[in-house]
């Protein structure tokens, strides 16, 4: 029977508890609003603090849900079309860790895309899975990572028939999806699970203008940062499961492993309410957001010297479909790097976009944006294009080096004895550190891989121009930790 999506069980339980206003001898110590710094309270108001509760008799327990939280999770499960769903209070980061540990551990093989978020590496480190990597194809014109294809996954299984699961990031930050239906078929033919990092895709279930969601496309598990694309608080996410291949009790044990024993009721209530909002108004609002973004894209593409990537990407570089609410904008034709465009938009026009890479900036349009926001973005771009109209096109970004040799697993490398050596001596050594220059934000080397000359040369160039790098403990990369 269909559930009543107008219910808000966790929110209601919290309000009911507040209405009773018991003499309070539990954690948290602030005892509702009384113990809050007056300046903070004045700025925020009282109500939010009254909702910052714990596992009272009315408010259930995330780690063994059977009451209000369970009902809230079941409502979310229905809305996002899973068999069952769990709320997450440590972001999609802990969801990705859980998926990977559940699919493969202790030397079992798991396939990870090379553009995976670093939480995937954490999952490998915690669980001891043995990764085989798939490199998404590169879309040369925009310098973006494209999709993973079913053929690539089939090829991987031919080499590693023992592989127990495949992770795919879909949609990516830039809204690029892979052919999940095709990949799910390949995985299931090999009795392996498809795990989708859908951190950026919870809204896809609500409009035909967007790509299909992972649960709709046959994935076994997916993780969504509800906070990234709908109205919940930062750090609140969900994991959805729809599969006969996933061991539910093991997955739930792994969730205990990676989450706090004091989960925030503010985060969980915000998940309940974001689900409610999406159920009530989501379809209309996501549709409106898509149309706003599509209209803005057309306007941006009419500005001489500036371009916004669109549907023409579909079919190239493994790109299955594009989520058009992501606006990838480039002023490379008039010589402006993405980093500089982002800075200029904020400093000079008060327009703040999500991220920049060498060629592009990325603006995320959600159901909460108004046309006025997009008008301000378009007007700023028009002005910039006029100011820089004589600029010369940027040279293409440098090609990424080939994947280095795998020597030991990320977990073995993490716990191995290490020593620090001068960066200049690193070629040929097994790195104890992951290094991901940003952009593209893809690790060029993982812990446990051998430093090749090509990877060293690429990183050296980033180091020389003081580019930003994720991973190394010496941020200037004058030294590197290696496995002894
Ligand atoms: C693709 C992808 N996966 C996972 C995450 C982690 O999500 P969260 O911030 O919800 O922990 C991010 C964060 O940016 C991401 O971009």
C-alpha cells in the first residue's frame, strides 16, 4: 500500500517531546535553549535548539530504528524507490565507505572508478578491499571526465572475474551520468553489485527532464547527499538499497562502524523534512529548476566568447546523459581560466559558483534557485565577455599520465612502515600517500602505487606553479612519504 508522504514522523516526534517539556537530565548539556551562548541564541532563535535532542523514549534510535526514524526512513525508501533506506549523519562520505566495505573486504576485489571521491579510498583502507581501477574516458573539448561504459566494465570482469562489486560516480559533479542500466546488467551477469555514488543525484528522480536515478536504473546500492541538491542540512545523506545480493545485516553493521553513536537529530529531522518537501513539491520545483537552467544555458551560449556545456556532450566519452541543472561554463575562448572566472564572478559581481577547474566554472542550479539568480549570473558573464573580448584562446589542458603500477592495497599501504624522502627522489618508490592535484581532483597516484616518471613529471609541473593538491602531508610536496 502506498504510504502517506504527507507524514513527518521524526519531526512530529521531536515536536511532541518538546511539547511535554520534561525535566531534562540527558545529553545534550545545553538543556534546550538555556545553555546556549546568548549571542548565538539571539541570532538563531530558540526553536532549533529545542530540536537538538537525543534518543528519548519518543525519538527512536538511528542505530536500531524501530519507531519514528524507521518510519521516516521507510517514507524515504518509497520516494527514492529502494527496498530499504538508512539516514546518514556523516554525509555520503560514510555511505561510500559502507558500500565498499560491504561489497568487498579483506583482499576481495572491487572495481573503483579513478574519479571516485576520496571516501572510496577510505572505504578500501577501512575494509581492506583490493581495488581494480577503471578510468572514465576524458571529454577533450571541455577537459571533463566522461562516463564509464558497460563495455569497460565487461572488459574489467574478463580480467578480474572474482570482482564482487563495481562503483560508479553518476552523476558526477558536472552532471555527467554513465549508462547505469547497461552496467547493472553486466554486474548482475557476474553476480556482482553495482554501487552508485549518487551524491549529486537525489533530485534526478523528480523530473523527466533529468537522467534516471540509480535505483530506477537497476543499481544495488546508492548514496545520496540529500544536502547537496535538496533542502536538508549539510552532512545529512541517505543510503538506498534495492538488491538480493546485499547482506543487509552486514551493511547495517558497517553503518555502525562509520557513524557517530550520537547522531544529530537536527540532521535527521532535516532529512525527514527534505523528503517531505520533495514528495509534496519536488516534481514541480525540480522541473522548474531544470527549465531555468536550460533557459540560462541558451542565453549563455548566445554570449560571444562564453560557452555552457549541454546535451551535445551526450554520446561522447562514455557520457550517457547530462543533468542540465549543472551549468559548466567556459570563457577559455577569450583566454580566461576557470579559476580566474570564479574569482572575478565573486569579487566583482557577487556571484558565487560551486567550483572552478582550468577551463570551466560550475554553477549548480537547484530547486531553490530563482530566475533572478540566473539573471545575475548571465548578466555578469555578458559583462565579462565584453571586457575581455580580445582575449586569446587558452591552450588545451595537459593530458593526464597513465595509471601507475599497483603494488600493495590501500589498506596495507596505510598501515605500512613509512619514511619521508625528498620529492626529487620519488620516482620508482611506492607512495604512502594519495596525491590528487586539483583540478581535476582525480588521484594521479594512490597510496600503495609506484611513482612513475610520467606521474612525477605531471605533479612536478603542478608543484612548480604552486597548484593545489589533495592528499600529501607535505602540501608543498618538497618531500613524499613512501613505503619502506
Ligand atoms: C562525488 C562525491 N561523492 C561523495 C562526496 C561526499 O559527500 P558528503 O559531502 O555528503 O560526505 C562528494 C562531496 O563533494 C562528492 O562530490
